[in-house]
């Protein structure tokens, strides 16, 4: 696992880092009431946070929970503004520690990566492999991934790279070892879930010797030239995930790549990408419902996603062709 990192708490609580964390947290939320209240006494609030972090007196506030229904029902847990500042401050310091160990096959919640880069990687691998024969893919995802993460095992992974006692105690305050699973919606949950999933990456690469895979959080695509190899690998991967991480597949499939790889919102072939039908249906429903600024905001985001697929005719039918003003 390499060297352990000490004395991180002073970096986390440093005034420059807290100031940077504040600016990261307020993006897109400048006129939210919790931000305006925090900004009213900004210097004092940041100073108090720094003192609490250094002295081990920081206590996390209560989550505000709500449900989102698309693309599937999920319980989202949102923290107060000051606690989101703390999470940015922590991640600014510890994320580079773990980023150095993450493999290039992982794309979720990493700077300069994301869904579009993951789709391009799958497509590039298909193009290379199809030069040497028919390609098949294994697609898996884990059941209730965030809720199934073993927090005790997660803290063991954190301790493997961090030896700063104050930082580890702070992480226990935010992610209590006696709780089950991670809440969806916080920055530290995303980093922790990615660290947990990295164990699958490392097993595939170092134990199995498999490099032809792409992971986006708990969604994994593995490519091969024979379905028999993928079926055997699926059994081994399922055994490892259950034994080492306590995870179980919710879905899996072994399918010819000629039918298109369903991944990160696209159906991907070596020659082109299309939007998944579910994405198109959700876009149609929202376009019928939304008006004014909400419609414009949705269209800007959706066109950004759709623009990475070969769907100009579809966008014309929906009346949302690139470059059009709304």
C-alpha cells in the first residue's frame, strides 16, 4: 500500500484550505439560505471550524434527507453548509493520497474523468479488440452498493494509508464505525465508495491479471473474446466481492458487444454511441413538464450528455438541436 501519511490534520484545518473549501462548497449555492447565513460571519465561522478540527472538537450536524426518483428511487442525505465545507477541506487533503493508488480503469468521482471519459474508454477498447475477433462483455453492478459497504473494512482501508490519529478520529466522527453503509449525497461518501470499489480493480488487475475492464463506481464492464471466460470470471468476481467486501450482484449479463454495451447512460459500439432508451424517455417526460428557467437548466445539462452520443436526429425530433436558444 506504500507509505502512510502523517500530520494531515494541520493541512485540513489550515486557513488557506478552509477558504478553498468554502469556495468549492458555495458553487451553485450562492443564494441558498444556509450559505448566506454562513457567509454573514465568514471569517469567524472558518476560524471556529479550524479550531474545532485541530482540537478534535468538531461534531457533524444532522442530515436532511429526501428522495429522488430518477433514474431510480434513492434516499439522498444532505449536510448543513458548514459540514459540507469540512468535507471539502478533508477531501482536498486526503483525495490526492488515494488518487495515486487508483487505477486508470476507474472513472467515478475523479478529477478529469467521469461518465463521458468512461464511455470513450469502453469504445476505444472495443475498437482495438474487434480487430482480433468477436468481442463479448460482462456487465455487473452491486445490490444497494452504498448501503452495503462494510464500514469497519472501509476504516481499515483508510488506516492503511493514513496514520494521522487526529484525521482518523475526524473520519470516525463523519463515518461512524458502528453504522451500516454510507449515506448517498456527501463528498466523503463518494471518495470512500470509490476507495471500496478500488479493491475490485486491484483484484482484477493484480490477482486475475485482467486489464480489459472499466469501472464507474459499482458498475463494471469487462471485455473478452469468449463468453466462457467471462462466465468463469463472473463466478470468481462474485465470490471475491462477497468474501472480501460483503457485496452481492444485483444484475449481471454476458452479451456479444455487437448488441451494444449499456454503460454510464449510453449504448456503446465500436463505431458509435446512442443514448439509452430510458434516458430518452425521462427527457421527454421532463420536457413536457418543465417551463422557463427550469426547462433551460435541464436542457443545458441534457444536451451536454446527449451531445456525446450520435443522436442528432433524435435531438431534432425533440426540438433541442445544439446551439438553439430556449
